[in-house]
C-alpha cells in the first residue's frame, strides 16, 4: 500500500448520476491534489488543497466539486458529467513545508461516463 | 507560468542499452525536479529527484543531471531491463509564494525490448 488510498478503483456512471471519489492519505502530508489523466494528454491539475485550504481551481468545470474535510481526506464530487470526462482520476499528496515535496500518488479511479 | 517540455515522446531500446530522457523548463524559480515512473495500469511513482543546488544524482541504474544555466535536466537509465518499460514524467517545481505545485512534462513512453 502506497499510503494514498483511492476508492473506488473503477466507476461507470451515467451522465445524470451523482457520485463521489474518495482519497485518503496516511503519510502526514499537508497538501492533497486531484489530477485528471487522459490518454495522449499530460497530467491535468484539477484542484489543490494546501494546509486544508483550496489554493488552485485551475478552471475546472463546476460539474466537478472538491471537498477536503481534513488534511487526510479528499473527495471529488461528480454530477452531470460528460463522456469526455472519462479518464483516470489520480489523487496525490505531498508535504509543502520542509525540503521534501515530491508527490505520492494513489492508484487512481478509472471513470467511464456513459 | 512554468512550461516543461519533455523529449522524446517515445523511446525504444534493446535490453542492456542506455536510455536518456530530456526535459527543459522555463521558470528560473523552479528548484525541485522529480521524475515519476508509471507502469501500465499503475500509479505514477517518484523514482528520483534533484534540487537546484545539485548537478547530478545517482541511484543504482538511474541518474538525473541538471543544468540550471540552460534550464534542462535529464534522466539516464543504464543497463535497461524489460521492467523499466513504462511512461516517465519529469516535473519542475517552484518554491515561490508558498506554492509547491509542479508542472509536468507530457511523458515519455520507454519500451525495452528483451
């Protein structure tokens, strides 16, 4: 186990559904991130929570809504998604204070919107 | 903002050969440069990193070099093995304004033929 756990691993949802992705880290990190990874595209930063405050939105559509109740948990709430939102959604955590701020990624949620 | 270019997009080598992946960055404030390996169907994993006060770092068969003046850094893998086959991402991370959000390259797909 990497220390960053994402659930579910796979999700198929209709365009009218509402679902949530969950991420949990046990590394004591103080920042968490959501990334979207699509085929043939670079990693796309969606949301950042540093010290439990959202610091970057990066112009993500409002059908994606993040929630970070504490430094260990991060959610991504999904509603009325589009087929082009199908992708691998990766959660990551890091320590933004000190000298070591490399990412630890979760295994991702493979999302398919039908 | 930061811009990271990564080349090549695909690299095919024979087992035992060396592989080199190159990245350039634009923001002179970037001072932390991690490399991630993502095997097929798995999460990206940090494999090596380098800070701007160091020119080279080695860890067994992998090494990273950094040229701050030219703003480029490279990943070197020697004696490649089939299990090195993966997508490799470079990143450049600034430390200004309390934000440690990296900018990722588009990735290099390394294929090691046995």
